[in-house]
C-alpha cells in the first residue's frame, strides 16, 4: 500500500465519520513520519493485529467495534439530518426520496447499535465535524433544496469512491461474517442514496446553470 493510497483511505474514513478528527490527525502524523506503512501489506500487521482505515487494531473484533461505533454516530446524525430536510423540502419531486433516505439512515443506525450490543459494546463515538456541518446546512430553512443538493454533491461527488475504504474493510473481515455482510449491504444503500441525490442535483441545478451561462454571453 503506497503512501498516497493510505492517505486517501484515511481521508475517506474521516469524512465518512469512521475515525475522529483527533485520530485522523494522529494517523496523518504517523504517515508523515513513515510509520503509516507498518503492517500495511494486509489485514494483519506484524504483531498479529488488524489494520483498517490507516490504523492498527489489536484484533479484527476491535476494528469492527470501532467501525460500528463511528458508523452508528454518523447514521444517527444522518437520520436526523434528512428528517430535518424532509420537513423543510418544498421540491415535490425529491421530497419523498429525502424521506426514504432518512428512513435508511435510521435503520442503519438501529442495526449498528444492535450489533454493538451483541458484541458486548456500547455506542460512545461523537459525530464528526463534517457530519455536524452537513446537518446544519440541511436544516437551514433559508437554504434552497437545489443548494442543499450542491452541498451534498461537494461532500460526496462520487459515492463509489467515497465508500471504497469501507467496502475494502468489509472484504478483509474473515471472522465476524455477520457484520461483514451488514457492512456490504450498508455500502450498497449508501451508494444508492448518494447516486440518487447527485442525479437529482444535476437535474434540478441544470436549468439554473443554463440561465447563468446565457446571462454571461
């Protein structure tokens, strides 16, 4: 795994709410000093642990619990975010879609929370800064739906790429196959939601872009 690839994995994990800002900064510092290459040739590091999202864990179970904890926080925040947007949405063609995404985020959070409890852990991770800012923007009654779609597109321009690190994490899980399949289904849902939002963004912002281009001529 080269340095550039590992940096991208760290950035995706941070933006997706899987690692905290403090953890991201720590991992970046290690990467800058060359420590980020330790144990990076596979799921297991030299000490027999598990490496995921640019971080070394003592075991696969520890990595899975850490992921579920961060994912639960992100999806709970996502559910509230899209619920708020749906209440404010005045664009009929996307309103029910926004409501559906809110439901998806909410059931993801429930599944992650239940799985954490089954593994003997409790949710404790906070929502990251990107998640807080996204919720604030989507809950703003003065921001148009077209502008909110642009905010999302800026954050998740390519859903497949955005969730690639999580997909790779799921593929490396060999012991907890139950969580492995849950994560794979979760990624499919997120890519579906992100793709639909970006398509809506392109469709609804295209008229405005055409007018602006015409005015500039």
